[in-house]
C-alpha cells in the first residue's frame, strides 16, 4: 500500500426525481477522466482527470475491492488509513458509503472484511472501536450520539483524537447495529 492520497470518483445513476423529469447524464467517463456533456450529449468545458473514475454502472463492491479493501487490510496490519466520501447534496455519498441490504456500501463491506481478517489471525488480539461521524458545513456531527454537538478533532503526542462517541464491537453485527441507531439525517437529502 503506497502512502499517498488517491482521489476516486464514482458517477452515480440518475435518482428517481431525475428519471421522472427525464433528465440525461451530465458526464461521460473515459480513461479516468470526466467530461461534462451539453444538452446534446457533446463534450464541453473542462475535463477533469482523477486517480480512478468509475461510471454509473460500476457496483459499489467493485469500487470497494479496487480502492477500499487495500486500505482496510493495511489498517488491520497496523497502518493508518482513511476512506471518506465528499460531494454536494444528493451526489450519492450516503448510498456509496452505507448502501442497501441488496447492495452494501463501502462501510458494511469494510466491516465484514475487517472481521474476516480478524478471524483469520487467531494468534493476535484485536480491539475494534466504532465511531461514526459526518462533516457537514464544516461542522463535525457524532452520528452515534446526536445529542453531542460540534465535536472537535485534536492532534497530540499520541496522534489524532476525535471527541466522538466510541463503542467497542466484537462482531460485524455490533458495528452495523450501531450504525443503524437513530442519528442525524441531512434535511437537504432530496431523494429520501
């Protein structure tokens, strides 16, 4: 695992509102480059190139295998790793990260992968602590404890510390159950 930052884009499928309005795709993917399309489907404006670009038909599990799985495996081996989704409202962040029962997102896939790794290393002890945060309008929200407002990140001698709630988990089910607890929902999520 190289120690650098990768920027990966997954173009989301049209949401129900866009389908009902008979809107078309605004982007074309070619060789890890995004091209904006005009109303006639022709390229216009600036093209944007990233480390990896997935089109609308790519399954989240494929994105996980390519991008997130190596980070999870490195974390289980003791290295720091971060995976986060960034984008405007209704761009597919929540779907990509949490998914559905039929199509799990990056987080459930990472949880299952992590506990599979733990199971296959019986001679080593692991402690899994779960925090679940969201950054929205430059404010950190604790999704495991909605009563906690504007949590902070601190950097000290022992590394980075986030004032978020933590739960110890000994199984994938405990992690996923913690994520399902009532939490803050973005009022700007237009597709729900």
